[in-house]
C-alpha cells in the first residue's frame, strides 16, 4: 500500500511533500484544470515522511482510505512529470499560506 494524495490538493499544490520524499515519488500536473500533486505508488516506500508535511491534510496513508484517488494517483503519476527531477514546471507555496479553498484548512 502506498500513500495517496486526495482531492483536497486540487487547486492547492503546496509541494511540501516533495522536499521530504526520500524516493522522489511525487509528480505534478493539472486535474480538471487545477494544479495538484500525486504519489507514484510504484515508487512510494510507505515511509510516512509526506503525511505531516501537507498543510491541508491532502495525503492519506492507505489506498484503502481513498481507492478512487489511489487509482488516479497511479494513472496520473505514469503521465505527469516527476516533481523532484523537473522542478521548473511548478512552484512551491509557503505552507503558512492559507488554502485557496477555505474548506481545505486543516482542522
């Protein structure tokens, strides 16, 4: 089982997860016209480093918690650029910056 980025990342894409991932499992792209990140389940080693880094709690620790997003992460990671090796295609957001969607604030 790998960690999964869920829909809360849609339109947010802070990128804090990229810096802590020891195996470069994060990929970036657009879904429904909005930026987001996904985790490549074939690369993820289930270390958990990304989980506390997301300022909006858009990462869950099991594909079982969000099976549809798990499938989406796998499919998108196969098509989207790697966020660690191709950093020029996306921007980090300051984790202290409020989410674009107020419903995404960590509770």
